[in-house]
C-alpha cells in the first residue's frame, strides 16, 4: 500500500474539494433556479437534482471525516458510537442517491416517452417520491445503528458487524442493501428497450405519412437533439451502479472478514478513485436538464460579450432561413426537444 499511498493521498486531496464543491454548487444552483421559475411543475426535476447534489456533498464530506477519524489512535480497534453513525451514513447516502437518480430518470421517461401521463397512481408516486425515498433509505440503513462498528486504520472506513457469524452480515447485505441493484438493472433494461423502439418510431425521418412536412436541415437537427436526450436517458439510470459498485464490492468482501489481499486493495483503490466522480457526473447531468438549459441560453443571450454579437446575429439569421416548424407538424417528443434547445423559448417569468 506504501507504493500507492502518495498517489491516493494526492487524489483524495483533489476530490475532497472538487466532489463536495460540485454537489453544493448543484444544490445552490437548483435553489436559484427554483426562485426564477413561477410554475412549480417546471422545477420538479431541478428540485430533485438539488437534493441529489446536496446528498452527494454530504456523502463525500462524511467519507472525509471517516478518513480523518480512522487515523486517530483513540478511535482505532474498538467499537464506538461515532463509527456506527458513519457506517450508517456510508449506506444511507448511496441508497438515497440511487432513489433520487431513479426519480430524475422517471421524470425524463415521462417527458420523453409520455408514459402514463394521466395516471393518478403515477402522479401520487411522483408527488411523494422524495419522502418515500428518504424513509425507505433510512429504514434499510437503520440496523447499522445497532451493529458493532469501528474505524479501520488500514483502509480508512467504518467497518461494522452484527456478530461473529458472517451469515448475519451477508443476509443484511443481500436483503437490506443489494435489492436496489436488481431494481436499477431492471429499470435500465426497460429504458433501453423502450427508448430504442420508441425513438425509431418517433424520429421525423420515420414518419412516412407526411414526409414533406419538415425540411432536411430541420429534420436532421431535431433527430440529433432527440438522440442526445435519449443517450442521457439511457446512461443516467446506470450511473449509480457504475460509480457505487466498487464501494459495494469492497463492503461485500469486508463483510466476509477475508484476509487483506491485493484484490482487496485494488477494489479499495478503485472505490476511492471512482466513487467521488458520481458528484461530477450528477453536475454534468444537471447542466443538461431542460430548465437549466433554458436559463443558460437566456443568460448567455442577455449577457453576451460584444465580440460574440456577430455569432449571435448569424445564428439568428440561420434560424430564420431554416425556419421553425409549426406545432401542428411536430410530435410531443419533437416539441419537447425543440423547447429545450431553442434560445427564444424561455418561460421564466
């Protein structure tokens, strides 16, 4: 571990600032955007993204505190209440982040695919989703308050145990924590199938009933925008599995109380490197959300520099030359994508 300790310390010193900063910036930006929109329905995804950024920041801050406490001799090799609390945070925040990501993915599915738009059950779920997510994540992680936990000075994490028999820990990991893996994989597979099939049907080039309604340039632009949104819709539900899987594997190996090996060290280093990138990825997805894109384009148009005026004027002339298709010739998905990308579509006030 000594050969890579300096590299790990350097990386941790960078992400200890970068990752919480990304999460807090998303939370603050979401609060500012909510104050700019009058219609609360347009800020549902923004509010959930803000909570996700705050949760990411709190999780990374808790990991920083765990590493600091693990290096104190007074906290090592003995069960403490602080270790139980931080063992709870190490499970609670990834669970909550996963549920919040699923909420944003659900909203993207509703907007892009228009699933169950008039379902009372779906409206009730989306209205109370965040409260239910916090409650379920708390219930699944609360047994760790009653476990025997200590700070591990070698890997600098909070190690917990429900007793001497590993079977108790394994049962908790399977039924209390890894259930969301199956749910996320099922959601990801469903999104891939539906988006691919639906996108092929709804692309303007596939509309054979009225092929002359859109010009070639407009059709190509709309299709490229729809494909970009589809890629976000496909990749976003997979992000928690990609970024949190090293941490899950590491905790799973430690639950079995196996001896330290090179494989365990490799998993731990992967968790340290990959885990904090979840905050950066969530910040990138936040910037691609429709309400955020509207504000970015509005701010850029309002506060453009004098050197960029020719570019803006040329863009306006090109948009006038190409023309904007009427709403009667657009499908719901095309209208949604056009509303996101059109600089003149800014329903802020």
